[in-house]
């Protein structure tokens, strides 16, 4: 029988792999890619917090990781707004990489 910690570890790995699968398969829009990356970060945060809760008072490292993930999300959303304003949509096929 699996104990409670193993269930959380398996569910966090499942979250990471579902985020990776959605990042690979639904890559037509930038918003889908950003949401799948955030879902993977939440899975890694869950795994990190479960593993560090057994160590003791090292929960501050997981809060630091969560802060960096929130900053990464804000940066991604600001890039999304910039791309939508300049190109009109967030489809990857409409971006011209040679354009400055």
C-alpha cells in the first residue's frame, strides 16, 4: 500500500508529464505554451515542497522557487501582450523571425 507521501510524489510527476505532453502537442499558440510551462512549474513546486518537508526547516527554498516561477509567469504574460499588440495574434506561424 502506498503511503501519503508517495501519492503526492506520483501526482506531481503526473502533473509534470501532463504539462510536458501539452507543451509538445499544443504548440500552435503562445498562450497554450505558457500555460503548460506554468503547469509544469506547479508540478515541480509540489514535488519540491513534498521532498523538502521531510528535511525540516528548508521550506524557504520552495517559497523562493515559487517566487521565481511567478516572476517567470509575469514575464511570459508581458511578452504575450507585446506580441499580440505587434502581430495581432499569438500564433507561432504568423511570427517572422527575420524581422527586427
